[in-house]
C-alpha cells in the first residue's frame, strides 16, 4: 500500500518554522514526509533534516520521497519523546526548529491491517510502531470495566463511556473481541439508536481513546513538548499540530509555563522568585485551517497549530 498523507496546515507550519537554509530541523512525526519535504526544499547542502517516526513503513516512504533534495537527511526509528537521546546519539546539542503533527497518518488509518479504522474489519491492533507488543486487543480484552470507562471517557470524551465499558465486558463473557468489527458492533449496541443518528460515527471516540491508550500518546506528548523546547537554539521555532482538546491543552499549558514560569502568589505586586521565561509565543490563539483546507481535507477540521520561539 502506498504511503499517502495530506499534510495539515502545511503553509502555516513552513512559514512558522522560519527556516534558515543551513539550519538543523527535526520532523518528529515524519509520516510520509509531507511537511519534511517543505523543510528540505528550503535547506541547502549544509542544512540537516532529522526525520523521526515509530513506523518503519513511514521512514521508508519518506526516505524515498526526500532523496532528491540536497540537504543532509537523517532518518531515525524512535519515539519523538526521545528527542534528547536521538540528538545525543547524533552529537547534536541544539536545533533550529522542530515540528510535531500529532494526527494519525492517512496511511495508517486507511491500511486495514493496522486496525486504526472503525470502517474496516481488521485485528485489534492500533500500534504506531509495529515493534511494540501492547495492542488494542490487550486493552479491550484485559482492562477492567472501570479502567475501560475511565479511558473512554477521558481520552475519547465519550458521554456513553459507562455503557460502552459495560457492554464490552458483557461481550467478553462469550469470548474475546478479536476484530475492529467486533468492537464496533459492541459500541453500536451500547449507544442508544437515537444518539447514533447525528454526529460522527458512533465508534469514533472510543477508537480514539483506545489508540491513545495503546500508544501512551498524551504521556509521550507532555514529555516531548518540554524536551523539544529544551533543545531549541536561540531563535529556534517549535510548531505543534494537535487534533483534540486533550492534546492542545497539554501543549498550551507547557508553553504558557515556559513563557511565564513565575511562581509568586498572584497578589504579589512584583516578581520575587526570579524565574524568567525562555520562550515566546509566536501564535497567541492557535492557528486553524482555512475553510478551503477543510473542504479539501476533512481530516484537518479539528487541527490546531501552536508556535513557540526560543529566546
């Protein structure tokens, strides 16, 4: 299957990175290399692109796509949250910019074998990296009813989380759920028919929640945002595209704390703690896709871009 992915907020990201031709840039979620291609187009032979992805197929597709560009390209199979270790292994201390696109790639969504989609019958997988052992099958078939309710409610923001969790556990008494189709059938049974008439596919939020749990996406993101901001050189830019409120909240909160780390009580007239911010926000409110982009790529609808610069 060909690796296809439409890069979300492409122009906004490339402009936001403020790319220097001889700089060092990291695409921490390389995917098929769409954003990375925009970076490579603006680098000369002294410039360096470091592409990181957990997915072997993504790295292979991006390496092929970017081969024609003159900059130095380094491809690393790793988790973006391990950015400090990746750079240490490469003997690089500071970078000039970095990008994270937290959306699931179209390739992964549309490849039935990966188990991300509720539209195709596939094994319950949902791993970003094929080398990981823990899968959606483990979540669905081994978590307690209370654990399932918690992650579906927290990560999926699903109002029917309690019923869905109960229905999953009830269904397990007849045998384990093996496929995405099995799970979709249970979710449809749990959500009242009237509530399924409008809005997104009834399984969308639960599948999102299980995917986040399988890949520890929010835990990895919290660590990653901090570490990427740490490794930026002076004037370096960091662009992050999120796709749901939990991700955006993490990014926003960490950036705000780095902009203003003061720990003094609010009633103090002046700061006495001496803590000074080391980044500035280049986008106050998040940057959203245009109506034209949403029409061309409906998956961009919930995207939000935040940009920070190292002082």
